[in-house]
C-alpha cells in the first residue's frame, strides 16, 4: 500500500489563519488581464472606426482622383458594380459671349440688278418715249402744270381700245399682255402719238381675277421671271410697265424685286399704280436705280358720270398744287365720253398734257 504523504503545515505561527493574499493576487491579476484585453479591443475598434471614417471622408473629397478598378479575371462571370460619375459642371462663358451678333436683314432675290453693258440696254425708255414739249418742271401753282393721262386694260375690248387710241394725245396707253393682235394695236397707238407700256397682271388682295399668266406671290422666283419675260415679249416699243391689280404682289418685297431688277437691267421704267398703300415700289426703285412714277388719281372707281367729273376736277387740283398729276382711267364708256370732252379744255385752263416719260426726270432715279 503506498505511503500517504502529509503536506507540510502552512507557514506562520501556530493558530494563525492562512492568508488569502495569493488568491486575491490571482484574481486581481485576472481582472487586470481582462481590463487590458478590453482596452486593446477598444483601441483596435477605435482604430478600425478611424480608418473607416478616413476612407469614407477620402472618397467624398471633391478633389480625390478616380481610381481605376481592374476588371475581374475572365471566366468569373461577375462584373464589379460601377458607380455613376457626377456630370461635368458646365463652364459659364464670359458675358460678351452671350451677346448675339446682329443678323443682317434677309436679302430679296436678285438684290443687285445685273450691270447693263454700254450700248446694249441703256435707257430703253428714252428710245421709245414720245416727244413732248421741252419744259422745266413747273413750280406748284404755276401755269402750264403737267397732266399725265394713262388708260389701262387696253387690247382685250377692241372697239373701246380703238376709241381710247382716238383720244387727243399724247396719252399713255397700257396694254394687257394676254390680248390678241397686240403688235397691230400698239403700232396704231404709237402712230397716233401715244406712249406704250405693258400692263402686267399681278395678284390682288381678295378674289378678283387679274387674268391669265398673272404674277402671284406663291410662284417660285424662276416662274415669276419666266412670266415677266413672256409679258415683255408680247409687243415692243414700250417704255416700261405698270401693274394690273397687284395689291398683294406689289406689297411683297421679295417678289416685286424680281420684276424691278429685270426692268432696271433692260433700261425700262415702272409706273406704280398704287393699288395698295403698302406698295414696295418706291423703295425698291431707289435700290435698283429704276425710274418710277406713282399714280395720283383713279378716275373711275365709281363709274357714274358725276363721280368721273369729280375725279377730273381732282386731277386739275393736284396738278396746280404739285405741278404734275398722274391720272389712271379705263376704257369704260363713261370714262371715254368724259375724256373726249375734258381733254380739249386743258390748254385753255393752263395745263399741258404730257406722256409718262416727260415726268421721269422729276422723280427719284429718273435721271
């Protein structure tokens, strides 16, 4: 049987209790170790939090450069999510870059008339003009004020056109280009001492029909040019044109400029019948250096004898006040009858009947 070993008695005096200090020390050491571990954990956690915070703040910094992420190895089948990048901030230009340059006005077709070759076109209206008394432009109120009488719409109604040609001249006769036998009719008018112009049909405002081949604003520029050339080829010996109706067309700067540019190229003149107050004739004639005359009085808008007589009196009044009056009438029976009685009285009243070209020199662009 093994021998039982008796442990040695505790140190100290007899009867004294065994001190508990070694156990307390052990417990205290355990607590100290636990506290150190906790402190180490807290310090580690704090460090992790600090690193995370620095990472987050670093990513939010506006000047942090973008780090390119390498694509995943091929064959993984996974793609890293790509964060949307912020849109670039637009650069605001200096204030002067916001100001728009002035836009030049739109130029109508053929803004510059073709240059006439010397001796080729020249002033064709002068070559075809009817001789008239050589007189200076009279001052307002002076004796022998000038009156221009224009008869429109000739050529279609042959009997009334013949009656108009029989008026004592010089009368300015305006012939519709779609009438028949214009060569013979205009030749007879020229032989009677009357001046000739082409009465070009143009689009009016409203539903009135200006006749075949009229110049309208919806035509192409090329078609306007083609129709005008056809009108100018209908007869010869004329000094220019005037508009038949045309209250819409003559108010259209782009289309009317085609007409006046061609007249300027040919050395012709334009009588603006002024069927609208919005006509662009005067300003375009100045642009193209084109002789232009404007109508003062319409004789027979009202075709009653009393109304026609009142308009003839107005012609005399305008001539006395301005030195010149331009009247337009039509081959209506009432108008022709009134003119047959009125024209022989003009000389005794101090008026001189002159052709249209006689007053060109007194108009802008007419020299």
